[in-house]
C-alpha cells in the first residue's frame, strides 16, 4: 500500500458511496486508476467488505451494554466464540487482559431483552459470572475497520 491507496481508503471511509471519479479528483487520479486500485485492495484483502451502518436506535436496538465475562478455569477463545455466537445480542466480543476473560458489547430492544440475553450468556458452560455497564449516551463513535 502506498500513499495513494491510503488516500483512497480515507475517502471511502468518509463516503463509501463516492464515485471513482469523485475520489480520483480528490487524490489526483483518473476514475479508472482509482477503480483498479480499489479492485486490487479488495483482491488483496485490504478492503474486506462494503457495508452500511444503521443507527441501532432507529433499528430497534437502542439498549446497549458493555459486559465483562468471567470464566471458571481456563477457557479457550474458540470455546468462548462458540458460546457467544448463539447469542445474537452480542455484537462484539474479544478476549482481554486483566481480571475478566472477555469483554462483550451487547445490543437489545430494551432492558428486558438485554436481561434475557445476559442470562443466556451466564448459564453457558464455563461462565462464572458477568459484570455489566449499560451505556447511557455515546460520546465518540468512530467507524470501525
């Protein structure tokens, strides 16, 4: 990846629907040169997908929580992934350092639905307990890559 590829990626992050011509004007390339570079970035796996982001509150998933997950003994990440994939309210999960074994981001319609989803996580084999924090308002929300 060179400086032009990075500039193209920056423009796509700002507006993934921008035309190759518009991007080319901004970065100093022709539309066809931008298309060739984007095609190469896709083929090389740099660009993984093109997608939309829908406001979760508008989509009926306005209740958000961050949950620390504590396991009994040692649990492999693949086992945690298997457990958590069956809970659609888990929108992000990662193993972490510190006292907890993993951190989850959960989204639900309302508190009752969130509570039900948390219970499905808690009763999974090898899960000892969870500690939850419900998000009151988002202050910074940068797009993820």
